[in-house]
C-alpha cells in the first residue's frame, strides 16, 4: 500500500496545494473535512498493512489536521469525524427522493459487509443527532428562563430521541447475523485504533463510546450523570481533542452548571415555590430520560459484545453504568412530602 500510495502521489503535484495555508483557508470547512478523511484513510491503509506512510501524504495529513484544529500527533490515524461524520455520500431515486437507504459509506478498509454495516449504523445515528441537539438547546433556553414546562418538553424530546435510536438499533441487530463481526473488528482495529489492539478492555470502551463521538459525553453532561468507571471518563477526556471544535465547544457548554438538567430539577425543589404537581412532572420527565439513556447504553454494550464476545463474560462496563443511572433517579416528590411533614 505504501509503495502504491507513493507512486500515485508522485504524479499528483496539485495536491501539494493542501499544505498552503491560504489555499486551505479558502476552502469550505466541509471540503477540508472530506479531504482529511480521504488522506487519513490512505495513511492508515499504509500502516495497517505493515507499511510506512509516504512523507508527502504525511504532510498532507498534518496540514489538514492543523487547519481543522485536530491533534497533529495522531493525524495519520482516522478518528470518528473522519470515519463517520465525513465518510458518507447520498444517492437519489429517479424521482429525486432521498431516504435512509440512500446514504452510503464512502471509504472502507476491508470492503466487507460487516464493516459497511458497522460504519453505516453510526452514520445513521449521527444523522439523527440534529433532533437531539434541538431538544438540548431548547432545554438550555428553558432553564435560563426558569420555564419548568419548557424543561419538561426538552426532557421528553431527549427521551423520544433515545428510544427512537434504540428502536433503530434493535431493528439493525435483528436483521443481521453477527458471527463474522468479531473477525472483522480484529482486522479493522489495526487501521483505526492500532494503539488499542492489545488492550481488549480499552477496545470495549472505544466501541461503547463510539470512539471520539460527542453523543454519550453530551447526554451524560446534560442529564448530570457521570460514568462510574474511571477508564470511561479517562477515555472521554483523551479523545475530546479529536472531536470537531464545535463538538468540543458544545461539551464545554453542557458541563457548565447552568446547563445541567439534574441540577435544575434539584434547584426548583429547593426554591419551595413550585407546586407538587409540577415537581412530579419534572421528576417523571427526568427519570424517563434516565431510563431511555440506560436503554441506549444497553444497546451500545450489545454492539460491544457482537464485536468482542469476551466482553459479555469479563466486562462490568455496562452493569456498573446501569447501576449509576438507576441511583441517579430523582425522588423530588418524596423529598417534598418529607419536607412538608417537617413543617407541620
């Protein structure tokens, strides 16, 4: 692969333009992201097959990574943005209509059904994330305005999004045999996560978290729930710099205490100015969102087991997190009744 890349790149001098900062700045961000996805895939194709990366290709990766604010130290290893967010294309029917079945994976390493399926379900999940972001933004606005009803609607929309994703994943799991997925992953990981190939438990966290995806960290942040396992927290901290800068900014916003829906519910209880009925509605909406998050995480772990069967016997990854989510349930109405009894 390295020799093929070197030979092909030798005749493509026009690509040297990507090392020119002015040229890069003149390109749309989406164009740079897709270009970087292609270059990172080519580079990983070289190292994943035991070869070395041609110097010219490495320079392209470094320049594109710098222009996108990505870490240059690992710029030749495609991360989640390159593998999923910028790795798709759309086809149309004769009438111009576009649906879920018209979205396809652009770049692959193994060219097998299992890899295509694994990549496609994550593209589909993140294509739905605009609805989740709308719900979160509406919740942020409602908390700022101290609109209990707005917060309740936001929590209900987050719940609906999570349950819809669970339904989607269940349908995907039921429609595909998983027998060859572990073999696929053992081959794929050499290209996309070579540093993890000898650490099974880290691979489990990687699949569980969707690599450097912002989804799970954002959901945990806005609901005020922390992963119980230090390794998950450490992994999320380490991969944050590989996220698009907009996603990093989103996480910083959600980690601010004013954007924590759990804290908002507890603050409303402490105000003593809220009716018991509204307190119950807040408690119910929040706890249902936690339940939906727990179900979503269960699907993530099911995907881990499909790719790493040993995880089912040896990992406490999901069991521990499920217990944390259960313990995070709010009991505002019970607390309110206890306080009322003390006042009498």
